[in-house]
C-alpha cells in the first residue's frame, strides 16, 4: 500500500517537527544542555518512529490518525479509551489527595478542565449532528 502525504498529514508532520524543536529548547533553557539533548533525542526518535512506522505498523497508523476511514475511526475509539483512563486516574488522584487532607489544586484544575471540555464537546457535537 502506497501512502501519500495529504495536507492534513503534512500539517501533522510539521507540528511534530516544530514540537521536536521547541520542547527540547525549553528543557535546554530551563534545565541545561543535558536535559535539552535527552529530550531532543526522545522527541526526534518519536517523530521518526511515527513517520516511518506508519507504513509498517497498524498501531502506529491508528495512533497517528492518518489513514482511511477505518484507521480514523479506530483513532477516535483509542482516544476515547485513553480519555476515560485519564479521567479515572485524575479523578481518583484528586479524591485520594482530598481524603488525605493534602488536596492538590493542580489535579482539581485538571479534573475540572476535563469535565468542562467533555461537556462542551458533547454539546457542540450534539448540535452539529455528529
């Protein structure tokens, strides 16, 4: 199967490359050259795995979200499962921190952000019709 780059996939590759430059630069500035270089190594390795792995691995295609209707549908389902897991972890973390008397405001903000964005997305998609 031949995979060509369409405008959406080109934009995703460009965004990944931009992040692979910006994130290590931030680590370099904040924590020094070693942290920046380590972060750059992991970032560029990730970009390369996704760029070249799409042709060889269906799992990489699904995570990248670039492909036919089936791949895009599986990407949405995978995101839904990951979103549920993150919701469960953040909510449990927030409840445990509150129960121990050491409530973590950052985790509370994450939980609230998730809840508000989930409800807003449901309203938007419900009105849009899918």
